[in-house]
C-alpha cells in the first residue's frame, strides 16, 4: 500500500437506481488489516534504529505503537468478519522500510488517511469505532514523536 486508497475508488453510482454502492469493502478492509500487521513490524524495526537527540522518546513512542497495532488489526479483522459474516482474504505484502522518524510520521499520516477512507464507507458503526482507536494510537505516537524530544 504505497499510495493511500481514495474514497471514490470504492464507490460506484448506479444510474438505474440512482444510488451509490460500495465496491471492494471486503478487499479494502482486508488490505488495511494486513497493512496494520505490517506496520507493527515496520515501526518495530524503526524503534530499534532510532538514535541521537530525542531517540529515547522516539524509541518509547514507537514501542507503544508497535505493541498496539497487532491488537488493532486483530480487532478489526474479527469484528468485520463477524459483522459481515464472511472471512476475508489476506494478501501477503512485505512491510514498509522506514529509515527515519520522519518516514515513520509520513507512514502514520498515510495510515490515518486510509483509516479515514475506510470509515467513510464502513456500514458497521462498531467497526467505525474500532477504527477510531487505530487513529487514536497513531495520533498519540505522532504527538510523542513530534513534541516530546
């Protein structure tokens, strides 16, 4: 997921019924679940790589984030599969390589954009709430990385 998904790519207007249908909700959800799992690995490796001024704060913030993301991914997957009453197909994609804290911050922003896009088409309010918790963890990490050096 190098480019964030765009909301409009999952919508299709049906001219016959004058309604908007969601396309690819299952795929988008499974892709985000996989990306959150991969993000945990990416942030863990970045956590081991940080150094210099502010590195302890960054090390700690990334530790909290990479611990939280697998649980968020699991909650999203199980909740969605239960709500939709179907199993998702998960793709195997490699984790993103993050070299710097700025890379990590940009990745967090991208993940938040993707979560927002999925929330905007998610028909299950409980899953929307679960996705809010993902954003909360990402925003907390961003705050710590930006302001607590």
